[in-house]
C-alpha cells in the first residue's frame, strides 16, 4: 500500500472533521478523504447558510428531539455533548449566540466561520487532507481492517471511520457510499426514508390554492394512524404551499408520515389552530365577538383567525354568509371543532434527494454504543448521519454529528495504538 496511517476518515462533513481532529489530538497520524474539492459542503448550507451549530437544551431534551433512536446516544453524550461542542468552538475563537428554542449559531451568522475553524484545526494537527479523491472500498483481511482503496491508490490504516452522511442533497456528495461500505463488510442497513421534509397533501384546497402562502404560528399538527390514534404532535409554525404544507411543524411530522406510508396509501394529519384553548373557551370568544352583531360571521370574526383560513373553515360548514344569530348551536360547535382539529390527507413527502435528513442507516445493534465501533470488524467505526439515528431540525443532527465524530475519533485513535 502506498502510504500508512493510524486512522483514515472517509467523508469531510461535521462528523468526519471532528473525528479527524479528535483522532489527531490523541496522537494518531490521520488522513481524511473527501470526494468534493472542499470540506463541509453540506454544512455550509445548514441553518439557511448560518450554521445552527448545536442546541443548548439539556441532554434529556436532546434525546427527545432525536426521535430516530436518540437513546442510542446516551453513551456518546456522556463522553462529549452539546456543551462540549460549544466549548470547542469558543476555545477556537468562535463567538456563539443563542436564539429561539435553544438554537446556537455563530455570532457571524456565517456557516463558513464554522467550516473554516474546523479546517484550520485539521491543518494545525497535520491531518492529511485528500480532496477530489473518492474511496472505492474498505480493505479487510476478512476479520480486521487493512485500509482503503481510493481513485488514486491503496492506503493502509489500523482504524477507519466512516462519516459519509446520508443520501439527502446528493449534489453535496451524500450519495450513500457509507451504506455500501457497511454492507461490503457484513453490516446491515435499515430502510432509508426522508425526514425533515415538506409534505404533499391530496385535499382539494391545495389544488384550488385556497391557502397557498398562508403562514400560521404555534399551531398543533398531528399524525394519526389507522386506529385514529395520534402518534406524533408538534406545536410549531406551519406554511401552506402549492403542494401541501411545510414549515417546522410539517418537517417534524414528516418522518412519522413516511413510516406510516410504508403500509398504507395515505396518512391523516390533523391541524389545531388553538392548541391552548378548550372548545368552550372558543365558543365563548366567538359569542363575545359576534353575538351582538348583525354582521356576517366572516366579518364579525375578523382577527379570530387569518382571513383566508377563517373563510375556508366557515365555508366548510356553510355559514360564512350567516350572522351569529342565524347560526345553529350545532353549526357553531362544528366550526369550533374544525378550529380545534380538522383533517388533511397526506400521500407523500419530498424524496430523499430534497429532504434535510436521512432516516434509517447502519443497523445500531451491530455498533458498540460506547466506542461507535463495528461489532463485526475490529478497527471500523461509524459516526454521523450514516448511522440509523436522526433528529429534528434545530441543531440536533449537527450535534449528533459532532459528538459521534468525537467519540469515534477518540476510540479509533486508541485502537490504532492498542
């Protein structure tokens, strides 16, 4: 083989950069292979180009916000967690700030600040960076790691860390290489599906563009199974689009929609516009606003809901042209029920290529959670989105990437010197 290393890292995203840095800090001779011409191509896109670098919630909350096997990360977070991520960047001269929902950003509001800091640390630690060089296969002797074969030749290493990401936004280089590597050495990969994705609806109001462009704040979106049981609910903002719904509430529900779509044609979603109020409270408010008025309800209730949504819900019941006193108790109760909980029908989400995060990945039963080491091939490690772990947007996936990268890098270095 042309060159020998202690640790080879495959993939230059957040997990790969942190893994390479940590392995080098532990004295390992490290090479990082990136098929793109620069590091962190996908990382530069995150947070609208600002890089939501982590989240400041307690670890238990982090786990809750990583619905895709978050509990697997308890051991990882006991070694390196979100507070350590913030400390790392602070110690490297990056000023951070906290925004809503615990989201942490660089004060510069530039993803390049984070990527450049990581790249500088890699260079300071003499990590050998191989750009535009694709890893083609992992070389083993059948039972232990030997090295990798790339488009340029063979390299030997005692430890290899796979940090190739998922398969979302393939133009950034996330094309599923890591899953192929894992399978080639005997690992299983769970079914892959889009998460954190906008949702397509089949309802007539979508094709009619009735609500297109309407944004709602702090509404409750729920995913309902075939037994009419809510399996996921999120109170966040929502945006109606030309194809269905987007915005934080839709993105967080999308993985649950995709899980149900594996076994059914469509999925029911319910939307509650007043999650903090009871039906009786809403009836009282409607009465206070309109009982003494002779105006049509669509005018008497101005400001109760956004105008287009108000008219849409009133028209569903056929009372938009009526005044309060012309409306029956049953009709008012139906209107309030719609305000609290009206149904929509989803039939798909954006595909993996346009979703933010990949659900599924390398089977966790085959990974040692303490070291993120393969249970099948000594010397092989996995970190980041290639694992069957996925979180919500808001800094949770990047936190997972940095923290698993740190743990894999640490133990890969230990293994190299064992």
